[in-house]
C-alpha cells in the first residue's frame, strides 16, 4: 500500500530474481535473471530422487499435522524434518555463482538500507509443486521467508503489465465464507470477528470497508462481482487439490447448503472481469497446491494467470488458530503500508510467535505478478482536502508545521538508520571515525553491543570515505555463508572474489595457482592486484566480524589482518589500506593469542547508549513531541538511552499521536509497540538456558556470578555496557519489567 500523502510507512526492496528452467533427471538449469550483483548461471542438482522426495514430503506433512505441541529445545522433533528439507532445497538452489550473487546482493541491499525480495520463477511443474516457502539458510539458522528483509514470492511473469491501482479510501474488501453442511464445520464466525477486529482501526479512519457476502453460492459471488468496486476478495472455507483433474478447487454451497465444488478456472472466470480487484486471499486448504504437470494448475496460480495481481493461498491444511493469526497480522501489516510480500513475511513471523513450535507459517504461498508488491496507491479524499482547518494561534503555527513535516519524513525503525536520515544522531564515535578513516595506515575497531548503531555508523563512514576520494570495500559477515568458514582456502578465495568484484580488479586466479598457503595467496592478491594498481587509498570495512569467532577460520583470518597491519611499518604500499572492524562479542573470549590478532593494536571506538543531551536532540529532531521535562524523564526511565528503542518510541508517539502516558500503559503488551522486539530478546535467552538463569540473577540480585554469561548478556545488549559483574543492571526499565514477568 502506498500513500501519496507521505504519511504511510514504506519499505523498499531490491530484487533477486531466480529462474529454474526445464531439466532432465535430477539436473535443472538455474539462472539469476536479475540481482544487485548481476546475472549468473549454474546447474542445480536436485537433492532427492522420487522415493526420497516422497518420504521428505510425507515427513513435512506429518510435522504440519503435529506442530504446535510443546517440546523443549530448538528445533522441536516435529520441526527437524522441515528444517532438513528446507536446508536441502536452499543448498541445491543457491549453489556456486548463484550463491555468490545472492550473498553479494544481500550485502548490497543491507548497505542501502533495503530488503532483498527473492522472486522464484519455476518452470518445471514438478518443482513448482514443492513447498519452497520452507527454504532454510543454515548460515543464519533461520528460514528465509521468516524475515521481511527477505520476502519470498512465486513470481509469474505474464505479458499484461500491472500498475498500482489509484484508490480513494476506503479500500473495499469483499469477504465470503462457505461451510457446506456435509463438510467439517469451520469456525467462520470467530474468524470474521478477528478480521473485523484487525481492521477496526482502518475502518474507523475511513481507510477500509469490509462487506461480508450473505450467501455461500457461486450465484451470490457472481452477483457481488457485478457490484463493488472491490479491491480485495477474502475467502474463508474448504479447499483441495483434485488430482483427477489436476486443478485446485474451493468448496462453495449449493442451494441446499451442500458442497458445490468450484474449480480454479471457474473461480478465475468469476473474479477476473472485476478490474479493480488487486488481491485475493484464499483461506482454504491447498489453494496453492499445484500439479506436477502444469505450473498454472493451483487455484492461486490460475487466478494470477487470469489477471489478479497477487493471490495468497494455502498449500497444505492449516489450523484455525494459525490461519486466524496469519490473516490478522497480514491485514495489520498492509495497513502499515508494507508491500504485499513484506506483509506476508510479517504474518509468517506472527504465526511462529503465536503458535508454539509450529511450522504452519510456511503453509501460505504468495503468487504475484506485481513487480514491486505495491498494489494500491492511496489518494487523499477530496472531502479531506476541502475540509476547513481550525484557526491556529500564530505562536502554534510554526511548531505544528514543523511536527507535520517531521512526521511526513519518518521512517519505520529498523536495525539501521538510513543514510541521509534527519533522525540520525551523531556521537563521539562519528567524530573519531571521520577523523581517522582518512588517515593513512589506520586500523579501527568499532565495538558495541546489539543495536547500539554500529552498522549505521559504518554506512556513514563508508559514505564519508567515498566522498573524500577513497575506494571503499564493505563486507557484512552476517551475509556470508557460514560454511565458507570451515576451510581457510575456500573462505579466502571467496573473499578475494568479492574484493575483485567490488573493486573491479583482475581475477584472483593467477595468485591462487601459486603453491602457497591461503594466507600468502590472499596477501599476494591484495598487494599485487589491488594495492599496487589502486588509483586511490582503500578503506576495507568489515561488519560483524565476531561471526567468525569460534570458527576454524578464526585464527587464520585475524592473524592475517594483523600481518597486514604490521606490513605498514616496512612497506608504504600498505599505508593505502585502512581496516575498519565492527564486532560485539569480547574478542579475548575466543582468541587465545591476542598478539596474533588486530584487537590489541587498532584504535578502539566504543559504541554506547545515548546520554541525556543526545536524547533531547532526538526529541528535537522529532519536532519536540515530548514537551514536558517530566514526561521525557519517564520515557528515559522506560527505554533508557537505547538508540533503537528510543527511535521506536518517538515513532509511535508521532505516528499514532499518543501521549507518553499511553505509551507507558501499552509498553509491555504483546501486541504493543515493543512486543516484537521484547519477544526476540526472550527467544534469544531461552535458546540458552544458562543465560536465563544469569538474567534472573541480574534482575533479582543486580549481579552476575558467571563471567561467560556476563559477557554474553552484555554482547546481546540486555545489560548495561561497562558494568562489573558484581554490580549489573538491565539495560533499561522496559527489559527489567518484561523479563521479570516472563522469566
């Protein structure tokens, strides 16, 4: 959803478009058709023969049927087969140069403060029928589609172009339920209520209007389609895939309230002529299930082929609880201005949080032919434009105008404050980085716990260096494949490939043919192919290098950086290389010989929380939203100087027109403004039982007797930086109250 008025939240994405072509046997051609890192081609070796695939899919369906039960320890016994299946698909699909393009694309999108949309164009019907929504990236220990930064869509490229529909509010949603008496009863009344509750705010603001179709027959639907206009069609009922006809089916009712099976072609015929319809949501089992003989055989794919820009459907049976939670979060996210694929990713996360140990979040499938996921362009109602304004006092006009201007420019808070944002607050760390990043032969160490602004600082350092005629190489280690870290030669060769690609140097092939070890090969490449031929000094920025701590490549990599640092004393050529490393975890916990690493020779830049002066500046950047000193102190008592939580608090105060009293009242609510962040902190703790006990000690006794747990809690950003283990406090009052309640 996009707003011309500028007040709606927006996310932007780069596209990683991947096509699987027709193959033979277990081999299929895979092409990166479009990506920030360019094109590539590889051969995918499908990891399952027919018998093994059947077994894997059986285990996945069993996991879906049993998911939601309580088990201790990640992953649950039910989830493990799903994780294994998703990991096998991920490793087969993203291989070789395709994997390299994906890694670099993730890096580039992160550097630009954008997400990376994974568009799958799957030509072989036998592969299109598979549940790719369970792709699992073992490097991140996470399913790809559970992050709105990497939404996954089934993209169908069709000749008819799709443009966002200009809509004057309200968005009109046509809802239809069907529960024939000869099929198992559905809780349609409850789901109606939950959907109505989810969009209540939209309806109250005149942005959406939900109409429930009174009948359950195809004639009732046909009559409704002659009216409208409708922008969204939401169906709740039974669905299946008919293997006899190789086509998806939904169950409507006949005149006697018994089942009337309407196939996908017939449903498409009913909906496609309604030109204003932009989204269809099929809350019906197997609406996304397709045949092994045709890629357009599922109900969802058929509707997209008939002209619907986006269709959201189910590929397996889904429980009422999971379906209701998904739909609620989906509409809320659309209301927040997200593209449809990002809204789906948010809804998947909501299911994973709300239903314990479930994998049902992978059941919904998004088919889309809208290039950017933007379905609507919301226009301001004419009546609103002409509405006379109340008279303002002259003294108030300037302040109100400034606040409106600020609100129109607000960004959705994320892990990184976007470059150029007026909301970024410079600290002492910025001054130090700018001062030293242009000096010859400098090694800088940016250290700070989670969400203290390290990545935001590095992106600005990159821009500053670029503006001052430096060539900048930026690598985020979170985006690299962890499997690379198991072998030093493989890891260094991949680094060399990335460096060559980013700096447009010659290939590392010549250096890698030499009979030397990987450290010497990479050193030779840097010296001969990069530094010796560089027209300008180079700044090499590495974010989250602590991802390497504890890996087999740890000592080899950091000792090589120390060698490069020391070479400056004997070879002026190496003065043209500046190193910037950002990390959170204490280096000495992992590196036995600190003299063989850069962590005791570089310039330390420590990231800390905001002090009172910086918080007051942030308040000013938001138009002075908190005007009373007492209220500002209460806000600080809640979130402390936590940069991200402060940004989020001011955002909610501004966009929802809340008072500080209201923000404090809803701060601990699971569906409140901090709910998602707090649940993430709790999950991090519960994955490591020893940290749960340590955090209990912090909350109850203001101490942490376990030295290892102390450093890990500090790294995670749950306790204050700089405190000793004998006197430890939670990072902010919000953490203390929430963790005291849940631990």
